[in-house]
C-alpha cells in the first residue's frame, strides 16, 4: 500500500513550540512492546481477587419467575451470587432510571439476571451455568420494522423544521420519495468491558475501569451502593479502544464489581469475553428512514421531508441525543430551503444501543448522501456536480438555525481533492476502462463532510485540569479526558509544554481520576482536546503568570515582558537568562503557588431541545474524500483502489496523531458501510433475538486486505480556528463520514453495468452480496436477466444520447426504495 500524508509545518506566533509538531503517540512504545497496562492487566497485581460471570437470559423478552442460586454455591470455587436483594442503594445502572441492574423482566437475549463471584473465572462460569432461573416468555420485538408496526417507541420525538416543506415539494420540478434502512455497528474495541473494584480500610471504593466517562461511572456506582460520590473513586488508566461504546455502558459493570467487593471484602474483577461483550453491550444505532425530496430544474435541493426512526434497543441509554444529532446532520453540507425531519426512537428487545463514533451524525448524513446518490442519475446530473451545486454558502443557516461561516473551507478542500487526486482525468480513464471491460467496472466518487463539534447538551461542554510544578521544575498534569488510543494525552502534553514554555520531556501525565479532577464530561463528541486542552492551558497560564512575577524580580523587566521558551526564561530588552528549574526553585522559596486547577467552558453555545433550534456547535469540521473502487460483476466482490482525503483540523495540535485519526476514522466508516454486517435472529424459532454475529468469525472487520493500494491524506492548510485551543479543531469523529465516498463509488461502479442514467438500489452495509444485487439491477435495465451476459453484448455504455432528448425522468415524482440487506 503506497501512502502519502501531508504534515503542515505549524507553530504559535512564529515560535518554535511543541504544539503543531509531529510526534508519535506518547505511549506508542508501550503499545507496540506490550508494556502498556490496561485495566485487566492490574488483576495480576491485586491479591485475592474474585472473578465475576453473568447468568444470561436465553429469551429476548421474559418475566423472571424465580432464581435458585443454591446449585451455584455447591460449585467448587464459587464464593457468592449477587442478586437484586444485595443492592443497598438503587437497583439501576442507567441515568434514565430505566436499566435495572438485576431485572425482574429480561429484555434481550444475553440480559444478565444475576452475577456469580468465583475464586477463578472458570469457577464463576461454572457457577453461572448452575444457577436455575424460571422464565415466563413474553412477546418480543426484534427489528425496527416490527417496532414501527407495533408503534413501540420510547423517549422524545423531536422535529427539526424550517420553511414550508409541503409548499416546497409542491413547487419543486422533480420530486422523489424513498425508504432507506441501514444497520448498526459493533464497536469491537480490542479491550472489552472491564472493571476492577476494591474497598480500603476506610470503606473508600476504588474502581479501575475502562470507561470514557469516569465521573458518570462514579455517580452510578455510588447510587447503586447507596453512597455519596465522594466515597467512590474511579480511575481510567487507558482504554484499548472505546469509540463511544464505553461512554455509558461501563457503569453497570463497574457497579457489579463494586457491589461484589463491598459484600465480600475482596477485590472483584469483571471482564467480559468477546462473546459476552458482543451479546451484552450496545451498538451503533441502526436507522430506518422514509423521505420525500424536491429539486428544481437545475438540480438544486428545494425541500426535504423525512422521518428517521432509530433502533434504540431495550432502554434509552443515549438514544435521545444520538437521534437529535442525526436530525441536526441530515443536511450534511447542503442548503435545503424547506425542510421537516421527524425523529423517533424504536424500543426493541435487543441490547441497548449507545454512542458510536459520530453519535448519530453519520446516520443522518448517510440519508442525504444516499438520496443524492440515488437521485443524481434520475436528474441526469453527475453525482459529484449535484453535490457541489448544493453546498452551503456563507451566511446561510442550518435547519436548526446555526449560521454557516466556513463554507469556503469545504469548497477549498473539495477543489484540492479534485486537483491533487487528478479526479477529472481519472473519471475519463474510468469511463474508458468500463467501456472495455464487460465484467468488471470501476467507480470514483467524491463526498463532503460538515460535522458540528460540541456536545448537544450544553452543560457537558466544560472540563477541568490539575497541573503541578515541582521544586525541581518537573511538571505533572492531570485532566478529565480519557485516553483510548486516540492521542488525547499526547496533545495535552504538547499543550502544557507549549503554554509553560518548557521542553516536552519536562512534562509528565497522570492517569485520569475522579479524585483529582471532578465532575468531568465524557471523552466524546470529538471534544476531548478542545475541552481538556482549554482546561490544561488555563491551569498552565495561571502558573506562568505567577512565575512571571518572580522572573520579573530576577531579570529586572516587567512581568508582561517575561518570555519562557524551551525552558529558558528571558526578558524583553534584557540579556539576563534564567533556566526554568532555577526560576521554579526561586518561586518556591518566595512562597509562590506552583499548582493550579484549570477550567474551561465552551462559550457561544445555546440550544433549545424543545424546539430543536439554536447554535449547539462551537464550529464545524470539514473534510472531502475521493474513493475509487473496482467491482467484479460476477460476484459483487470489490477492492478499493485509491483514497484521497483533505481534512480540516484547524491548526493541528499534533499532525501525526491527526493524520492517524483521519485514516482510522475513514477505515472504521468503510467497515460500517461496506463490511460489518451486524445481524440478529428475527425468526420465530428458539433463537429469536440472538445476536448472530458474535465474534470475528461471523462479523467481518476491516483488515489490511481491505486497505486501498494508495491512501493519500492531507490536512487543510490556512485553517486556523479562532477561539479554540491554539487554533485547532476536533478530529475524532468527522473523518468517519469521509467513508461515504466508498459506498457512493460502489454505487457508481454497479450502475456502470447498466445504461447511462441507471440509478441502483444499494443495501447498507454494501457487502459484496448487496453490490451483486445492485449490479443485477443495473443489468436488468439493459434487459440482461440473472447476470448472464450475452457473449455478443459488448458490456459497455451505449453511445451518448441525442442531445435533444430529455436528460431527466419525465415523471414529476419517481418512487425509489433502498432497503438494508438481509
């Protein structure tokens, strides 16, 4: 695989600073050598640890009649069985109070009824198998379609609306309607859910947990135990991946481990196997959509009416804010004058679906990209031109009322991809290739991303940090963000070193703990660097201002004229130089405080969730990707030949880290859209409701074999973001949506098996099977049934049509349907 990534040279005020330099992940050496410790690695260092294992429901929906734990207690090595009767506080693991930790009514296959504690994991597993549970099976709802038919919904049903959608559709020259259903996605983090809890001699509960939201884990553990939050400390050393799956879902597992430790007086470890993790934890929300869209004669979007139904699973979890973000992102990068989008959360008997990278944004954006991909051939307009023609212009507003201020950046990124990737020339080459190859076709699609950055819930847009400078000049920082491999700690080290003016080697970072930085938000919404970077910078600025006073006395210039660069303290107009460590030492003896608690809150946000109006995002991150694919017409098998990306991260805090995030986000998005076929048993048989894809053997993840032969990534230059830490922008979630280009390229390649103007239905995920059926649909437009190509048929596009012939569908309304495979 050839690879080219552009790393811009950046700095702050022209100085040679640590921020903006390309450096490896702060724990890269530990990761690749296996020396990095994760939560479960701490078990071997913990004396007399017990192991927890669940007793799982075999039913998708059933009433629990009785639980007989005595057979488990007869199993050698079993110490205790935890049931609802053992809970001293609140028997609930969710913030919505709809997730009983020990349920009287199981809601999905794999739902834990109780937990067994054993001296070994095998003893706990055998004990769990011995527990006898009586069930009364109840009717179940598995698919989102079943939920819609049964009107099984939960939570709020918001609407985003602007203008008059009925009038807009009535006045549109071309109206299309459709239905589109697409699946969710398994997080498949390398480290499964894990918690290790112990209680000290004072009754203080200490939980080591693989969690993206330590403060909320602390809160849930405390209310399950009936204690105050000050009696519970949660630490996250690092995570082996999270992707949103560890924002809400770790809380119950941490509560089980903590309850077991309280009751037995021994440490308790709860780590899910891959099979348990995939059957018990939530996924990305699958969605069902129905829509009508109107265009004018020149292909400009006029109106969109849609209903988005997310599959929330058995409880709310984060389904409401996920749905809200989907509604706020259905426009993606496009101006739609008249729009009305309704949202609702289906309640089904499946795992409670949760946050996943993009948090609903990808689902909303996928709907409009699918619409444009389907409608472009029907309008007789090239898909790339249709997209570009509908881009936002500066001064326009989103459907929820937020002004669009950086439309030029998206246009710049689009033009840069067209030029750097030779897209126009390659389109001509692909057309020639497709004419010459009847059984193999290529497609090249280009798609944009406009993604809002901030938590939809305004209160979450705050962060804290704690910075200590020791007498020898060394620095220790602690912030509220968690590290899951995304490089947040690396960026925080760079921010601290830059703000203090010291070499990176001077600064060290401590694990995230709730007793060091309290009341933190989840590391989510792509806001980890924005929020925690702001807090770290604030704490360092407090210390630097104090040190400037001490330095002023030593150097003989006003505090405002003190400069600290690369560990050397100087003053404007003075030749005196003082080493950093010497300044710190002097400050200590002058009784200057060398520690500071930093705080940051995102300004300028306002959001009314009742009417879905306001400015919920600090800014928008932009990106453009062009992807070329090749499809085998006999099997639907395909390969990605080349990917070119230009992405807007502002002034990058850490370019090497950001390039990695862009690459990883694209690959994970491509996995969701083309490979990862998440399925449940929807039959009426005994396995109804069971997750059918429970392991890597049945759930296909992207691997090296799916990587493009050429993968070019560049960061958009001259993209300073005013008001963000050192001019940077978020990079965690937005790149995932760049992968829309691979699905649209597959659509184009499949359509190339038909005549010019063919619009194909492409299921999602667009597996080879789904691509094959799209190819068959295109062939049917040529009158070729069953995929058997007549040897006399050349297999290329017909000659260009008569220029006087109509280039658009003659009907004013053409119904198109797009359904998920299965």
